[in-house]
C-alpha cells in the first residue's frame, strides 16, 4: 500500500520534514518513490513556505490509491484536496484486560468485606462478663510489720535467738558500695 507521509530530516532539535510517497513497509526516513512537498515546523504558522506541496503530483498519487497519513491529510485539507476530520477513538482511554481483572478482584474483596461487616453488625454482640471488683489490699507500714515479729517468741526457739533479729536484715535493701 502506498502512503503519502512525512520523512524526517534536519539536525538534532532542528526538524525538517519531506512529504514523500512511499511504500507503507519501508522505514520512515528510508526509501521513497517520490518527494511531493516539504514541511518546516520551525517557521511561523502564517509563513507561506512552512508547507509546500506539489498539488498535481499529490492528486495523481491519490487517484492511484495512495493514502495520506493523518498529519499530511491535515495539510491537504487546508489546500482543499481532501477532507480531514479529527479522529475519535472512544476505546483509547478504556482500561486493558489486566486492569479490568484487577478492578473486578478489588470489587469482590470490598464486597466480601462489606458483607462480613454487615453480618457482624447483624449478630448481637455477646455481653461482656462483669469483671470482679478488685479486693482492697491493705499494706501495713514496714515499721509496724517488724514490731509484732519482735514481740512474738516461739516456744521452740530460745528467747535469745528471736526471729526478729534476723527479719530486719532480710527486709532491708542491700547496701551497694559507691564507685
């Protein structure tokens, strides 16, 4: 199939295009059949040399079945050679297969979570068991605790070896030498 298309030329960041008739399978800047115009995008839009076309040759190639590309069709529409309309592709913004599958999985997970939440809300909550009141703990001061121990003398132990003498040593914190 023959195409009337742009072939890029010029330097880096300084584009210049030739409008050519070429086979659709040949590379963009490769082999072409005939050069039928030029396009310089660096010139102002109202400059007459921005786009130059060999109108007779283009009409001849179109009559032979050559199809202009979208950009070249715009240039030809300005000259009145062809009718160009803005393309409408409603499928362009639609998500692909994988994105649709992910969206379906996410929707099903959200539906499952919503169903579980609704089920949990529908079930009556079990009544919590009342916690037993904590028993008040009465602690005697350390001095009072030691005093009765000194007064109590067991029958088995002699009076000289009263357990009161040992009790203060066990309850007292060990002294640590200061470094």
